[in-house]
C-alpha cells in the first residue's frame, strides 16, 4: 500500500464526510443565526428558543435527505471495498 493511496483514500473519506454533514450544519447555522437576530431584536434570552428550532429543522433535513445520505455512503463503501485488491497487490 503506497503513501499516495493512503492519502487519496483519506482525502476521499474526509470529502465524503464533509459532503454528508454540510447540509445539516448549514441549516443549523442559518436557523441559529436567524433565532439569534430575533432574540437580539426582541431581547428575549431564552436558551430553549434557539435549541428547539435547530433540533426540529436538522432532524427534518436528516429524514428528508436520508436516501441521498445512504446512497452516498453505499457508493463510497463500494469504492473502498472494490479497491481492496489494488491495495493489497
């Protein structure tokens, strides 16, 4: 197993992880920013007000995006398993 193969496999794994996490992280960021602006304007400093909308929207995004997430993970896993003979020999 060459160093370049390890680097390529690691890069592909990190890019896949970022691609899978990005939609939910961006939704959480947007909701958190929106709720923070609303809290600043109205001077309501309730912590659950920021947590509950993030939880609901990120959970909904996860459920809606689950087929795509699974397809992406299956494709990556098939590539890794299919590349095992090249890694060994």
